[in-house]
C-alpha cells in the first residue's frame, strides 16, 4: 500500500515540480482568473444588478473555464518526449497514474480557485460570508470532482484529432452538478445563510467527487492502453 | 438471432410500436380526460414522459454494453452500444425539437428549464460527445474504447445531473410548469401513459435491432475487404 | 534460410523471451502479421528491416506497450498479462523517444523513474548508471540543455536503471555522432553478460551484426529471414538484406 501511495506521490510531485519550473499553467490560470473578473465587472450594469447576487455563479464559471485551461494541458507535459509511454510501461498501476495526475491537478486548481474567490471579493466588495471553512470545503470538493473528470477526459481528448477543443464538449454536460451544487452552496454562504442550508449541497459535491475519482481510476486504463 | 431474424424482428417491433403510437394519439386526443389545472396543454405529457424514458433506457443500454465491451472486448457489445446511442440521440432530438415548439404554442415560452427537457438536452450532448470521440481517432479501436468511457461516465453522471436540475428548478418555480407526475394518476391517464411508454419502447427496440443488424453487416463487409487485401 | 516455425515453451530450458504468432492490427492496417521468436537467456537479437515493416510495433508488443491483436508474449515462461504490473520490472525499453522531461535535471528524471520502479538504493544506483553512460558530470543539468547524443545516453541509463533482464532497443544509433555511438557500443557490449536478453532494432548493419547472436529481417510485418550469427557471417549480409527486402516488396 505504501509503495502504491509512493508512486502516486512521485507522479504528483513530478507534475508539480514541472509546474514550478515552467509556471505555464498556473500563470495562465491565474491571469485568466483576474481578467475574467475584470471582464465581468464591465459586463454588469451595477445599477440593475448587485454583483453579490450573481457573484457565486460568476466565481464558479471562472473556476470552470480557468480549470479547463489547466487540465487540458495535463498530458502535454508527457507528450514532448513520449514520457507518458515511459510511465505506462513502468510497474505503476494505471489507476495510480490517474490518481497522481488528479492530485497534482487538484492542487493547482484549488490554489487558483482560492485566488478567484479573493479576486472577486476584492473587485466586487463581497464578504466571506457565514463560514469560510465551509466555503473552502465546497471549493475543494467541487475542484476535486472537476479535476477527476477533467484528467480522465484530457487523456481521451489528447488521443483524438480534435485535441483539447473536444474537452469542453465532453466535460460541460457532466459538470452541471458541480456548478449547481457548488454555486448553490457558495451563494448561500456568501449571502449569510446558515450552514445547515448548504449541508445538502456539500454532501452532493462530495458524492460527485467520489464518483468522479472512482470512475476515473477504473476507466483510465482503458483510455491509455494502446 | 441471425441477421435476417434480427431485421425481421426489428421491423416488426418498430411497426407494432408505430401502431401503438397511432393508438396513443387517438386516445390522447379523443378519449382521455383533461387535466384540471393545465388543460389540454398537459397532454404533451403522454409523449414527453415516454420520450424521456426511452432516452434514459437507450443511455442505460449504451452504458451497460460499453462497460461489458471494455471488459470482454467483444465487438458485438460495442455495436450494441452504438445502436443504442444512435437511438437515444434520435429520441432526444425529437423531444428537444417538439418540446419547445409545444411550449411556445401552449404557454407562450419556448424554454422553461423543465427538468425532463433539461436532462434530455444534457444527455443529447453526452451522446454527441460519444459520437465525436468515436469518430475522431486515428485508430478506430481506440475510438470505440473512448466512446465506451464517455457512455459509462455519462451514465454514472446522469443521476447527479437529474438531481441537480430538479433541485435547481425547485428553487425557481415557474407558474408554467408541467405538473409532477408522482401523485396518483387517474386511471385513464395512466392507461394512455403506459400505452405510450410501451409503444415508444417498442419503436426504440425495433430501431435498435435494425441498427445493430446493419452494423453487423458493415463489420462483416469490412472484415472481408481486409482479408482480400492482406 | 526459411523462417523458424513456432515453438511452444521449450521443455529443456525456458526461453527468456518468447513470442507465439503475435499479430498487431490498427484497424485495417496490419503492422505485425504473425511473428514467432524464441530467445534463450543471454541472446542478442538484432532486427533489420525497411521503414514501415512494423519493427517498432514488434518491440511495442514485446515490451507490453501494445496489446497483441492475436498471439502471446512470454517472459521467462510467464504469459504477459496486461492487467498485471510485476513483470514490468523485468523489461527495459529504449525507444525513439527518450521518455524524458526536458525541464527536469538528469538526476530528477532518474529519481522519478527510480521511484516508479520502487528502487530504494537510488543514491548509489544513479551515480553508477550515469558513470556507465559517461554522464556523471551532467547530473544537475536540465535535460533540455543536453545534446541529442547525451539525451540518448540518459535514456539508456533510464532504461537500464532497474536492472531489467529483458532489454528492448528501438534504433538506438539513430542521430548519434561517432563518439556517442562508441559509448553506446560500449554499454551494449556490456549487456552481453549472459544474464540479459536483448532485442535491438537498427538500420546500422555493422553495429547490429557485431553485437548479435541472432539476426532477423522484418518485412511487412513478418520475419522474412532469420538466422544465427554464424549464418550471417557466412554470407554477404548487405546483399542478402537487399535481396530479401526487395524480393518481398
């Protein structure tokens, strides 16, 4: 078991180390987050609608679109020198490869999602709301579900002629639950509703994340085999 | 069942189903009672509920056979998934085109985020993803595997999607909403509904068998062509 | 010389590497059309052949990178099972591509693969391997800064890091200047220690024959010619090669 976890760790660490060296994805996602908030500001007529009312939805949309940027490139790291082949031929079980990649993608996306919330709070004068820990949990569970499906389908789309352009088409329908429950929980928390009102949403987010990680672990091997 | 037997059964089923639909139409226009609050507009229910049910059924079959395909690698299972996915997409398309049209005529609005229609819309897109992925790989075997993965994940996701869409809708109730069909239905409505469900299912299964038989023929032809060049 | 016929796992000694009627199809394209081979421990098979003959696919099948459409591969008598991972400890592959991460250093690359293979003595093992391929002084250089020849050597070190019994090499001499080729020759000669079984695909007839104990010529997915080192030395191999390749073209 510890060997298994060690392999997951090795893969996740390698991805994060590469990200540290190149800073490709985190800069792209971070810049996107800030710019999206700016664009949203100019697309809203503040005399008609309060940003606080739609803030939760905008936050989640920004996370999803930004997340797509990052997760779409998760297999580009290995594409250059065929490194994915090398990893696939090693004694690491395919589900461990999936979990390692999902873990590193999760770390990246979670950091970016916290950034998104911070930026939106800054630009739109929003408060943290009822329970920052609950908010952090909702973001984490949503990010995990997103990243798990995103990693699986990034592997799929990188094996097609269309490549990354296929990713939104595949992912968006599947991510509706994350948006609905995530934005639902976030909106309530930000507008001061009690935690009891979001517990149901959090549970759904957790169940979804569990499903996504389990499905990805089992199905990844069928996607990467040749 | 041989290819010919399948085609015959398929045609028979589809034919029976279509006759059933004629029956349903006549029943729903002339026989069944009118629902109290929504009036005649409610009768779309007898087409939409079965259409949604058939789409779910198609999805389920596609996902199940896809899973078996990944496990057993039997080409026939993949062909079954393909046939089911096509059938499902057709029924979803029918529902998505008739739904808004009916909504405009009956209530003046094309789209009301009705959970049934919304779920069907999302299933339609997942089916689209299935076909796009299937046809966009260099190696056709890979495409079949990718498509199978899409179908399986889609099926696992559908419960979540449906729950989220229903929950969202409950927060924003619309006066123009199709009455939920959970409370006990009067007997005559139930009869029409069940007849409709049965007819739709028969049409779908008939089309499914026909499509499966067609794909088997095509696969056989490809295999013969390959042997000729080898 | 006629191609050898299929041989079931031998009763006397288990072949180190064996393939029985392996076929690999990509949809309508048949890359490997039925190949049998049987190698005892310590043998070195060199495979020649024109481009498009399916040699890379053959190596892919032997290394477990590709699933055979038909047929089986046996390593030390055990059938290659795609689901299992343990047998992967016994196989090392050097491919066209280096499987290396350009932004990581030489050390980091080897450490990563070492962890994947569950190796615990990396602190001593890595310097050893690097010394073998004459890269000890570039340990902390980023792979992106290395020349092609150096990257090839690093890829070889990576392939051999976990001390595999079966080594598969896909055109290792391509793009190497004479000094890099000499280093490679040295390492490959070192592989002929009686313990390791090697299959090498190459276009370099001189190097290929010098190292081989068995030779095969693959044309259009099949072994059109197979023979031992003695058979090769008895003929003008280049002539034979052209005849075989054109004869089947």
